[in-house]
C-alpha cells in the first residue's frame, strides 16, 4: 500500500504544478478539477473516505463550476461593454 500512496503523492504534486503552470483560465479550471479528483484519491488511499468524498464534490465539481460560471459572466460583461 505504501508504494501506491507514494505514486499518488507524486501524481498530486504533478497535478498541483500543472494547475499553477496553466495560464488559460478555462483550461486551469479543468486541470483544477482533475487535481481535485487526485486529492480525493489521495485521501481515499490514506483511509479517509469521508474527506475524499467531500474533496471530490468540492474540488472537482463545485470549484471548477464556479470558475467556469465566473468566466462566462466576465465574457458576457465584456461583450455588453463593446
């Protein structure tokens, strides 16, 4: 189990770096969603299923949805200004 946990930790580190290095906000929302799933898997691997379920709901559904809705609203406001 420790090898699996180590692999998941590395994947979470790579996912976090990918979120930071992604410049396009829409793509960053998608990468943040994947990162939320990776964190959920990490919590599950460390035997915290309740935290994992909460993380999956918030980190891979709610947060990316809020980012995408905000980007859509900003695009709508920019379109009305022109």
